[in-house]
C-alpha cells in the first residue's frame, strides 16, 4: 500500500506496469477487505451474529476515529489531515468520522508528515500500515480499524510538497484505510501518483466503497431478521 513516486525512477514506472498485469487488465478499483465481508457472511450463515456484526463493523466504520497528526508547523498537520478526510466525506457523506487527539497513544489513526518516507529503500510519497481487529471493546464483541500513515513533505529532494499534494497523499492512504486497494487507472485518487495532485475520488472508487458498505448493511439486516424470526419461534 505504497504510493510510489510515479515520476521518480524508471523502476516505479515498471512496477506500475507490473501491477497492471497483476490486476489482470481490470481498471476497476479493488476493494481489499472482501475477506472481511466473506467472514461476516459466513458467521451470519452459522448464526454467530455477534461475530458477523463485528466483521461488518470493520467495513462500515461507524465509530468516531481518533486521529493524531504531527510533523508540519502549527496547525498544518491537522489541517491537511482534515482535508484528506474531507476528500472522502465530500464524495461519500459520513465515509469517516474523526476527532483529533493530542497524543499518539490515544489515536486510532496516526498521521506523520515527514521529509522522507522510505519503504524497502524506495523513496515514496506515502504509505499506510492498517489493521482490522475483532475483539471485545466496551464489554462487547466489536470490530475496528487502526492505522499509521506516513506522508512525505517533499515533492522531490529539493522541492517541498504543496498543500494539494499532501492532501492527495493523505486522502490516498485514507482510501486504503476505508478498504480500497491501489487502482491502476491514471488520474484516479487510488491510482499511481502523477505530477498533478488528485483531490477527488473517481466514480468507481466511491461506488466500490458504497457497494462494500451496502453489502455489509445487508448482512447485518439479514442477521437482525434471522434473530427476530428465531425469537418468534421460541414464543
Ligand atoms: Zn496506495
């Protein structure tokens, strides 16, 4: 989940070509959390509603996510993080709700703006490590996500990244957090990084998230109805 510098080296261009092959020619954006939906469905089928619900929660992301952002001067880290979140909420209202916290240990999402972001020796625009967890929280079985996002503050070794670039990279990495994979379509938010920053998800990107969430809601309702009918039978 590395946002490679498309213009950085020939190798980066090659790796984009490789991912095209891996995606088997599809230009649709991938949803990388399909397996969580599959699990939600499988547990629902077994009547394990709590577990099923916990898995759908990792897709629906209805909680308020606590964000800690650092690295830029003054309020800039929070400003850019808010903009990145705004990119998604504008396209898909309620895509992600956040509140800022003052300490990284209190956060679900830590966003670090730093001059250099290296992944396996490669200088990249940004990357994310996310986890989705099923566990007991506030006394009940639940599912949630956490992430650490790194964003490079430099466009090249000499030129600082613009506000738009920082917003683009933040929004791209948040796209992974929400469940999207990298997309091979140039010019889309989840696509390879081009010279011009992208500040809006494509129709397909929004649709992929929407479909995923609708499916999670359908599974959840299925579980609710199944429980209602089971209780009726008991009466
Ligand atoms: Zn990516």
